[in-house]
């Protein structure tokens, strides 16, 4: 999938999804285009060979991103359980 970031699309798009695009290629080729989309707040990933939580750090450069959906299909990181530490008892 490629993003055609024309001035109209880049200024109005609020969501993007990537299916069957390796995450490393997505970061290398598409992330600069995603940064040009000032209203982008939703991103969905499916079958991207996303295998570590550290990879998601690359998405930190998207300042308005408020929703990230990672499908378990083809993304083993979606199967990782993250434990929230319990607050200490008073």
C-alpha cells in the first residue's frame, strides 16, 4: 500500500490502515508521508510482521495519533501481554 499524500488528502485524512506491509518498510517509506498528515489520529495495522513493542516507538513521531489498532494476524506483538503494576496498598 502506498499513501498518495496530495495537499487535499494530507490535510483532511484522519485515519490510515496498512495491511500486508512489513513494518520496517512502513517506517522507512510511509512514516514520512504520515507525518505530513496533520489530522491523522487513527492508525490500524494488520499482517505487518510487527514482533516487538520497541518497534512501536517509531510511531511516536506522529503527534496527533490517539488510536492504534494492531491486529493479531501477522503481528506477534499483539499477543504480548503487558502487565500494569498494581499500586501499593496503603
